[in-house]
C-alpha cells in the first residue's frame, strides 16, 4: 500500500516500508522491523534517472569529454512523452534525477517539473551553470529538491551556487493546505531577513504562472 499526501509519501508492505518527506527530503526505509534495511525494493525503484535533453553547447565550448555525447544538435523529451513514461513508472518513485544539457535545452522542462510535483515526485537536476538567470534560479528553487552544479570553471561554479542559494523567497505553511510560495517583494512592512521560521503572517493569495503565491505578506 502506498499513500501520498500533500507533502509525504508513505509505503507499507510486508518486509518493505518507507516514509518520504517531500519538503525536507528525509527518507527512512525499513523491513520487517525498524532495524531491518532491505537490500532492494521489491516493488520498484525509489529514485529514477531520466534524460530529458541532449542538447548542450558546453561551458564556453562543447566538451569533448561529455560522457553523454551531448552537443548543440541534441534533442529533448516533450511533456507528452514524459507523461507516457510517467504512466509506467512504479508508484514507489519518489524522486527523479533529470539529465539535461543547457538549462534551456528542453522547452517543456518547467511543465515536466510541475507535472512531477502534481504527482508527488520531487524533481532534481544537474546544471552546468551557463545561462542561470535570477528567474531561472527562482524556478529551480521552487520546483527542485536538489540542484547539483557541475564543476567546469571555479568562478562560474561559485557564481551559480551563490545565485541558487541567495534567493529571497520562502514558503508559508498552512493548516490543512499546501505550502504557499512568497517572494521577498511581496512582503509588506517587514524585511525578508527579519522573518523567522515559525513567525505567524497574514497574506492574500494570487495566481501566478507557477501556481498560487502569497502576496501582501505581513507579520501577524
Ligand atoms: S556541459 Fe556537461 S552535459 Fe554539456 S557537453 Fe559538457 S559535459 Fe556534456
């Protein structure tokens, strides 16, 4: 039996159990007893690795060492194809590590990530640092559980990680509802760095292209 709530995936079968928290990434697996650690999942993988783009210009130049043989003429997987693939994945899949080339190598990538979230799968991705704008950094933070940055150039890697970790936004926990995204620009009467985890806030909800977001956020 597998149960999926807003933020948790819970598996209960004889000899194989897990709890996965989509918010924190915490994953606990056990077998007949809590001291057992099964060697493998008899019901299907917990994590899938899926390549959704093979187009890549490299970092400054195409990498002749690319083990995936990505190049500027590569192709990508459409959302429709991904949906078909998703339909045959076992329900045990809690996370997908997506392989891409350039950050814009798959025009359906954000919709694929949203589709994953809608189906209680956390998307993760590895980027090479090229073309990461503030907006893209916000989107990666919003959708992904983990973003890995491949190391090609010290400055680029540093700048990319800084951009990904310096984002000014957060999530509001709601009783009985999903977490609500808010950006620092949506705060009213308080600076972002004055807010602390657990602070009570009031807000209004607005629809954005990435889903519902909180606006006019004020400290209660
Ligand atoms: S940046 Fe990475 S994915 Fe792109 S060509 Fe180089 S090794 Fe391959």
